[in-house]
């Protein structure tokens, strides 16, 4: 499982360019499902027939895409200008390594040296417009041989196991969800399962709305990597989630209010099976549930998340037990659905 | 109308927790409609059959109200909260709030803050009088939602209370259901959920009803208070026929039809251009292939505070206007 997580998090899949992640997932799950297809927007949808009678349609949803960059122009000196794709704090960018395009051309995010900055510039946080990607060439012509406008770039960040059962990686949001769905597909269920690996969540929940319209589920469970702010300098009441306290169940965020019966069912499942869980305290942000629950005539929807510190950065951190418990909770929830 | 409004505004129902208000409304209208159901999202949808020659009309008034969701209980029993819908700092400081189970508290802020501009919702708390975390936890849990506690008061023919947005609209729909007798059109009365967090209930109910015409019934702001932001809507000058707001430009024929009916019957009305905000019509008119939509608004002062004010005559005239719109043929 750790190996697959490594493969998934290191793959390139910025919103709109999810192919590499999708290929990995498709290979993993093809033997596990009855039908698999890619829809018009790029979502990977896998159907696993239920064994029971009077089955419901349960949609499990995780997004394949991650935040990253897109190359927007090449300067005469061969430096690349870029725009972020999805929400990235510009302050985490300087001096980070990136890979550009299919061939994973290495680059470094740079900015002019501090002694060249005006005093006023030093006081303010760096803006994306001031930065560039240096791919080690010295002319526009050389750069154009390696990179095209519109190429995507990802953080260059290997997954690392460290400390007390912790994982550092990029794109834990939402490859942890992808991994959960893959693991969930290994079990047999009474109900019809639709595992939806969606595109373009980070730029506006776009894939999930399309997938839900197509699947028309009775119940939807969104599996996410969510913010975790249990760190020094933060008042306890501002902790969104706490690392190591188990999967986080969302009551409300900026995009949806979870179905109350499903929240109770998740809690009851956790209690009955001895799986720890926590209630997410933060109510901002959004995820695929925002589009799924208002699809067509409305869908009963809930969200289960793995707490991830430093989310949307090259070094997100999670606890392996939180992921394992998330997988268990989702599996048991689907098994126990009535 | 006063008793109905008092009952509706006194019932608990923040976005996502509309069960109680839904039950109260259902009890009011059950005997007057042909069908009634609650959908997956919690929308209460009542159907009143017409004579078979008219249009499918959807009316929507939202049941939900804004609220304060508990996110953390501290060691001393104080509750930290987040907003459900448009809760503002200024309107909330020292407001009384009430939970579903009747627990009442006062909202205050970290008193080390000197400048009022520095007060944010995450530096405020609800004090329910608990002496410890345990005592507080016996009364409320994380995720519980409080609403402004503000029983209805009368003042010069006007009503002051919490949740006029949009229980005033619900009252109009209920009264319209009761007074509507000879109706050409098939009318779906939707008491929608989760309007305050993004017009969510109206979106799914409009999809399932698939109406020919949509009409939202909600409150709107006024420009008639001292040095108010300019707006040509006054309290007491009649129901407002919406021209536009931040969520919808009303269909000219729907708007025109409303004006015609008001003129014919001599019902006072005013035209509403709201430069911000939105209402269920914003979701309805974009449903499926598009739905010609409009809105009738109840002028309301101090929206999203504990003390919203509406005018009794505006409510009566609002019902007259809705009945007139629904009873006659609707041509688009």
C-alpha cells in the first residue's frame, strides 16, 4: 500500500492533465471491477456490481488532480513564466524544485536575490508574477526545445516515510482518496459501487458534477485529503483536524452540508468497528461533495478526509494510521449501508 | 398573519437543520394541498392541482435561516463557532442565540481586542453559562447550530423579530395556499432548504419539478432608513416585484405579468433592483434548459440581524398579489 501511495503521489496530475494518474489507477483497478470507462471530461468511472438484491447505487469519489503550474511564456533569457493551477500559497514556492511536462524537465523556482530587492519588496510577501522557473538554459531557443507553452509543472517531491509513522509527499490531496477507493474496490459489497476518480477538483469541482449527473447515485461518499492545522502558533479552537486522531468527518464546509443520516451512519460504523474518527472543525473550503449533493434532484452525500498538514505544498504530511483507518471506515460504511 | 408569522419566526431551522420548521409548515398546509412530500435535500414540496389548462408554476420560499455552528468547546465551557450563511460580526455581538434543544447563550468576543475592526468571527464565542467543558458538552456538541433568539414584537403595524428572512416569505406562501381556490395553473409550493448557503435546495427541487415558470418569494433590503445605501424600496409601500439582484435578471414577461396583476387589482407594489445578494430564483432560472423566473419580495429592514423588521400591510398585499398571479392564465 505504501508503494502504491508513492507511485500515486509522485505521478504528475495537475488539473486538466490527469492522464498519468489515471493510467496508474486504471491499471490497478481493472481486474477488480465489472466495467470501467473514461467520460467526456476525463473522469475515470469504475462500476462494481453488487451481490445483493434491491441494491442502491453508491458513488465513491476522489479527485485525481493536484495543484501545480502551467507555463505561460518563455523569456529571452530562457526563464519560464508561469501561473499557478489551483490554490497555492506563493510563499511556499521560492527555491522549490519542479518537473515540467511529459518528459519531466527539471527546473527551479527562482526570484531575484535579496540584495537586489527594494526595501519595500523585502517587506511584502513574494508574488507569483515576480518568480520564474529556471531550467538551466540561457536562451529562449534552447528553452523552446525542452518546453512548450501550456506545459504543466509539478513539485518535484519524492514520497518519504519519516518520524512516527508519518508520510511526507506532494499531492496527498487527493491521492489518499484515490488510494482509499482502490483499496475499497478490493472488497465485495451488496450494493452497486461506482468509484469515480474525478478531474479538475482544484479548479472548481468540475469533474465531480459531471460524474454525479451521469451516475445518478443514491448515496455519495467523497474521500479527501483535508487541512490539518494542529501546529504551534495556532489556537486550539482553530485546529481544523488533528493528525493521528483518525479520519475526519465533515459536518459542513463552504461547498456542502453533509447529509445528517450519513454522518450518523459513519459515526456508528466507527463506533461499532472500533475505528477512530474525528469531526472536522474547520468549515471553510470545499470539495467534490459541493457539486455531487446538488446534482439533479439531490444526492445524500458525506465527506471523509485524511488530515494533511501543509496541504497544497510540496511537503504535505500525514499519518499512515489515519489513512488506514479512513480506508477501513469507508469499506465498513459501504458494507453496512441499508 | 401575525400569529402565523410569530409561529414561523419562533421555530428553529438553520440551513441543514430544517426538520422542525418543515414540520410546522407541513401541519399548516396539509389540508389545503393535493400532494405533499419531502425530497432528499429536505425541501418540503406541496402540490396544488389546477384545472389542467394552465402552466406548471414553482413558487419557492426558503425555510432555512442563518446560524452559528459550534466548532470547539474550550476548557471553561465557552463555545467557538463558525457561520452558517451570512452572519456578520457587528450584528452578532451581544446577540442572544438559541440551540435546537433550547439552550440559550450570549455572543461576545475576546475582550483584549481594542479595535472593533479586528474582531473576526473566529475571535468570538458563545457563552451558554456553562462552568466547564463537561457542563457545556452536556448541552451542545460540535456541529450543533444556534440561531438568533428573538421572539416577535409588534410596533406600529410592523413586526420585529428573527428569521423574517425568509419566514415572511414562508408565511406568504402558506397564506396563498389557503386563499387560492379557483386556480388554472398547477402550482408547486416549495419551502426550500439551504438558500442561505448557496440556493442549494431550490436548485434540486427545480430540477425535479421542471416548471414552466419560477417565482421566488423572499425578503429584500430597503433604502428608507437614515443615510441608507441608495435603494428605491420602502417599508410599507407594497410587495416588491424584483427586476434583478446578484443572482438573477428576472424574465421580462414574468415581471410584466406581476405588474399587470398588481395594476389590475390596485395592489400597491414597488420595483426592486437589489445591487447585491441573491435568492432562489437565481438557481431556478438556470435549471435544465432554463426557466423564466421572477420574484416577489417582502421589504425588510436589518436583514441578517436578530431584529429584522417587516410591515404588516406589505405581507397582506403580498398574498393578494401571489393569489392574483396564480389564479389567472399565465402567458409567456
